[in-house]
């Protein structure tokens, strides 16, 4: 029985992890669960799974301390509670399914405590990947949860080492604006952008998918996870979302990971490593129909290329990119800027940064806030 600590339990990736735990109760148990501020949902999850420990990061959620309806659940509050959660000697696997950089130090603590770490947090890897990788103590201690990176991992024989690899590929559905008139794109609304054709996700990542920034961030994430240069990883449009990632080897052969667009399978493959657990569903290649692939159009999706260029410039620009994108997306959702301004503001923020490279994890984290400020100062 594997005991799981789940950070980001109330989100979409967290839900996939919970579905796996629910489907295999003899293999996994939810030992502890954490969320940022959705306390009601977190407590419901803990009650359903018989989870004894709950963690809420937001200091505004202190009212739960007086809730007499949860006698069997210990609730901890504040970001510092993450340390207790990931260092718990009873925990076997720690899942980071949250977004943002709040969990950076907790990831390193979990690695230092020799926990198996499953990660779907691209911001932490992009901002702190250099330092995170220094704390990995054994092969496959750090496992990818995102469907694209999990697909590559499976193509490599469930390994993060790119032996004999020439190139890697990750796919994108194209989002809601793949066939939208180009001249109308700058005027789309948040409501339009939040209508993803395939995945049900949070608002920030859904907007990132609409701009294709998400795919640029995932290329950077893949570069860090698999120790391969950015220029040997390519994002490809694949509207059917059946192929999630693949590898071309030096001998010209390819392997592609094909499965339905459901986070259950990536969650299962990472949680059950080194085993493969049986899923009572039969799939046939005949059921996939026509599969199409196309290159990402720089005119339609400039954010993808902005992300890659930022990555090539170094650690500082990667952190600036994360902060600038977060701020620009928030401003768009709030109706303060247009969709077309998102890439413009991010690119100007990157161009205006004149500082040096981060020398520590704290320096890198601080640069995320610098990126946010560089976008804010452009909007009046």
C-alpha cells in the first residue's frame, strides 16, 4: 500500500490522482491532502478518502480551526505547513498538482527526504528546475505527471534519461482559436478563450492553452525534466489530442504515446511506477479515426515562440516569463487588457529586464514578481 501526499487536491490534476486512488484502494491511500483556499472541497475529499491530515495554505482559511464537524481530520494552515506534509515519514509518494511557485522549497524538501515526487507544476520546474534537479537522489525519483511529459517518459521506457534520442515532440490541441479568423483574434473575450475544446482545466492554464503559451512552457519543462536542449523539442498541433508526445531516436525510428485525452492514465502510470496496473478498458487503433499533425503558426500563436526565446536567454528570463505571463493572463481575465495585448506585454517585459542571472532559488523566485511588475507598469 502506497501512502500518498497530494498537494493541489482540489484542482483538475488533483482530481485525476483522486480517481486513481479511488479505483485502486488496495494499492493507494490518501494520507494527506492540501489546497490553497478551497477548504470546503478539501474537507469533503478528506472525508471521502478517510484522510487524516488536511493542509490549507491561505491564511484567510483559519475559520476551519473552529469547525467541530471534522473531529477525525487534523487541519494545518499556512505555507509552512507544507514542510510538515512532505517530510511525514509515513508518506511514500508526494504529488505536486498545484500551480505557481509556492511549492518550490517543498519539492526540494520532499526530494531530500527521499520521497518519490510526482510533478505537474510547470512553474516550479521552469523557475527552479536548475536547483530542483540538484536534489534528485536516484533514478526516477522525480516523475512527470503532465500528459505530454508522461508520454515522453513512457516512450523512453519510463525513464528520464534521453539515451539515443534525437528529438522529442509534445502535442497541443490548438485550443479554441485554431481556426479562428486571424484578424478577429485580438478582440476575443475571456469567455471565448475559456472554451477549451478538449480539456477541463483551471482558468489560467486554459487561457495559456488558447495563446499557446502553455505549450512553450511545456517545452521548457521537458528540457529540464529530460536534460535535452530546447531546440531538440518541438511542439506540434494535433487537434484530436490522441497523440500526447513522442521521441525520435538517432536511428530514425519513432515512438509515440497514444491514449484518450484523460489525465487518469498519466496519473496511473506515474503513481503505479514501477508497476503497470490493469485498466479494464479495451482500446483499438481503429477507434482513433484520422490523426492530423501540423506546425504551430507564429502569427496565430506568438506566445509559443516568445516562451522559447525567453528560455534560450537563461534562468532570469525564464522566471520573468512565468511572472509576466501570470500577470498578463490575470489582467485579460479581469477585462483590463485585450487578448492581443497578452503577447505584447510579455515580450516587452522580457525586453525591459536588464538585471543579472539568479544565483539562488530565492533569487529566481523573486524574479517571478519582477516579471509581474514589469507587466503591471505597462497597464494604466
